[in-house]
């Protein structure tokens, strides 16, 4: 029991939670060498077995290297894995508590995992030209599908003369239960409001566009200049020379933080529930005369009436409709892809049975 507690204490320092599910997982993995993925590369992973221990460069299992292997079944930064005795090979992937993902950029649809086993996703938005309520709504839809809790962090509050006006624009976001913190990412005192999310056994991931202040925020929390940061160009508020890969770092506050590259495109994966982020719109839509109302020119449309009366922002409804349609299209594509993969797998299994027979 004492040895079990020592293992738990060591793992909690790199983000292992202390709840019933985690304790059961630890008991089932007794005798195996556990580590956490802290970096991901083209040909392998960096894993951390415990606090103060050296980072190990390890190889993935052979199936993960196959082109058609589902990306979401490979390890990603934040995952817990078991290693071989030599500490050179990943043997298995432990069950996840949360997975933040998006659809990969480009025309060919694939899901792209971003980070695993996170408790909170800090959506970092600069109070400059980066401030965009519609993009914030998109981030929140993706975050809520991950199993983690979203937190909105507005940086550069010390440079913004209209902080209260910006907060007022986000009233619906706050009403939906999302905490909002306006901070100066360079000031450690200003960032104390984030410490409750950074306790031992907790992990947060930062998402946001380039130049929003993610790496600056990480540096300040660490108290050292670990992440590269770059000045923001005044004409377009975009950062330079910032994070180019995902990396997990233990924090002095006791938890762990994952910084991510600035995301130019955040496409829905098809697994999201848009209604969760637009409960105000959904409540109004429920009052429409027709159940299948498209909220256009139909008589008795409560949504259009609310927009005309100023009870619903037209931009917010347009964002809801756009994200809903995008999600539906992605869900259809996802279902088709999964069906095709099932057919291909069955065909492959038949060929193998025909060639080698049943065993």
C-alpha cells in the first residue's frame, strides 16, 4: 500500500488525477511502467515517467505507424502510456478522460487529436485585433465536445481601454457557465486567478490564435523563459516565432500545462453538440410555431422576432446556424468514413482468412 501511495504521489506531480476511476486504472496497471506523453514527433514520442526524471524518447507500437490506423487511437500529448522494461517502446495506451480534437485542415476529412486527459481548456484571446466573439463561440463548441471544461482567458487587459465593453459582448458566454478572466499575461499577480485550475493532479491546455499570448502566459506561470515568444505586429496583432509544437510542462503550482501552436483553422470534427454552447438560441427556437422552422421567413418564427426586438444578436444567431450546418456536414462525412473503414476492414479480414485459413 505504501508503494502504491508513492507511485500515486509521483504520478500526480505530472498530472495523474486522484479519483475512483484513476485509482482503479492505477491498480489495474500495477507492475507496469507508466509514463506521460509530453511531446510528439514525426517518428516517436517524448514521455516523462515522473517529476525530476529525464524525458525518454520512445517508439510507437507498430500498428500506430500504418497509414490507415485511426489517428484518435494513437497517443497524443497528455496521454498516459505503458512502456517496455527498457523504456524504449510504448506498449499500450491507457483509457482517456478527455480528448480535445478538431477536423484536420484541408479537403480530406480526418480527425486530428490535439491533447488528451485535460481538465480545463484555456481559450486564450487577446484584447486587441484578436478579439472575435464569433471565433470564441467556435472554440467553445469544440472544447465542450472534448470532455474538458472551457475557461476563457482574455489577455492584454492592461493594454485595452474597453475591457468592460468586451466582457459585456460575452454575456451569453458567461451565462452559459464559462468562467471568463481578463488578465495581463506578463504579470504573475494577475494570473493568480488561474491557479485554481493548476492544482496537483490537474492538466490544462491552452488554445488560441498566434499572438494571443499563450506562450507568454506559460512563461509567467513557470517563472522562467521556457517557451519562445515573439513581439506582436501592430498592424495585424499576429505573433512571431511562437510555439510550433505541442508540449506538456509541469508547473510550480502543482499541475501541468500544454501549450499548442496558434490555430489558423478550427474545423468541427462532427462529434460536437452545438446546442450546448447556444442554449439561449435553442430556448428561443423552441417557441417557433413550426417544429421544423428554418428561422427564415416562416410565419411565427420566434428567432426572427427575437432578433427584430433586440433580444437576440443577429451575429450570434448567424454563428449558431453556421456552426450547426458545419457540424451536420462533418457528422455525415464522419459516418461515411467510419462505414467505409468497416467495409475495408471486413474485406481485409476475409482476404486474410482465405489466404491463411482460420486459426
